[in-house]
C-alpha cells in the first residue's frame, strides 16, 4: 500500500515551530537530568567519603577499599534510579509530543501515567537496544564501528514511539522500528538527519556555555531539554506518519 507523499523537510520545520509553541516539552528531560545530577553528587560523594573515612581511620589502603565496596550498593541503586528516570522522562515527552501534534493541550500527568504503565516494556526495549549497540560501540576505535553505530541508530529510531504510542512490547518495538525504517528509507533518513543535526547543534551550544559551573549546568539542562523534546517530536511524528503503511513516498520540494 502506498500512502500520499509527505514533505519530510517540512515536517522537520513544523517540529521546530511546534516546540517553540510547546516549550514545556523540554521540562521532563531537563528536570530528570537535574534530579539525576543531584543524586550523582550524593551517591559519588558518599562513596568518596567512605573511602576517605575508611582509609584515615584504619590507616590502610585495604580498609579504604573495603569502605568503597560497602558503598557500591548505593551506587548501584543510583544507577537504577537514574536509568528509570531517564526512560520515564523520554517516554513522557514522546507521549506529550503526540498530543502536541494532534493539537491537544499538554497533560504531563496523563503522559506520566502512560509512561509508568509501559515501564516494563520500555526497560526491556532499552536493554535490547543496549545489547544491539554492544558491537558497534566496541568497534568505535575504528571507522567501521562509528558507521555501524549510525546504521543501528537509524533502524532503531522508532523503538520508543513504538512502545509508548504503538503499545508494542520490547522485541516487537525493535521489529517494528526496523520495518518502518527499512520500508521508508528516504523519509526516515531525512528524519534521522534532522535528529543528528539537532544533537550536534545542542552539543555546540553547550560547548559555548562552558564559562562557569552554574552557567554550564543550567545551559546543559535547558539545551538538553529542548534537544530531547525536538527529537521526540520528530520521532513521534514520523512514526505516526509511517507506521500504517509499507511504503510512503516523499513529496518533492516545491521549486
């Protein structure tokens, strides 16, 4: 089945316009990053304090190491909490992005409820994505690793929308994401390029803001929130447009 063509570049522009009209989409991931940062200071600070205290009291390196090992459960708990917060924040923004595209007011309470109800398949999907990415990441020391990472990211770009918006399970989300990207290469590639450009621009802006700890932190939170929101808008939109057909043509730009 071939659906009516879409103007992929125009959809990227619409996503940016929609983000500025719904700037609160940047809040969930920014808030999650802030909480994770505060918890990191507490968790790693506790580990460091335990190592210092153990070493100073006993006067032996072994005691300090034992104190660090004793603090590892807290560090593991922090990693779990940070992972869950990150997953929930991204899922909330994906669900809210659909509301924004449909012209509905943002309801983060409802989006949180949906994200929480989909937490198990979301965690499963993130684990599967991590397993898929092991080989490309391991080969990052050579060019082929970077290329494989891009290819894998391209075919997995619809995993999160598939879980949140499509009610797919973990494995089903990966399968559907691969199918949509494979059967709609051109529009998906345009969307993927838009996502990469947004991430690169966000990184450049963050680099320019590195003129002090507080400014850098605030800049990272704000810029990161907006980049995540834009990526969510793009991935949600293209998933909504492409999931219902095997092939969607791309409308040629007007001369």
